[in-house]
């Protein structure tokens, strides 16, 4: 029973992380390595703190209401 539960969470956990945005930085690094590798010497990828600061600024800055 415990083994089945562990296997269940091992399969489900990546989906939970993706839905919650917990793996966003890892996905950013993977995307950067695949599509922007030529820029790495000129402009290295953002650090974890800088990435989340940029994400928060994009999400929360500015007026976001109807009235």
C-alpha cells in the first residue's frame, strides 16, 4: 500500500508543481538553454531571485481593474 502511494505521488508531483508554478524557474532555465544558448556569454540567464522579481513585477505592476 505504501509503495503504491509513493508511486502515485511520484507521478502526480510534477503536475502539481507545474500547476502551482513551483517549477517555473526550472522551466525558464530549460527554455533558455534550448532557445537562447547563443546569448549565454553575452547575457547569462537570470538568477532565481531576479527571475521571480521579474515575474512578480509583470504580474502585479500597473492597474488591473475594470474601473
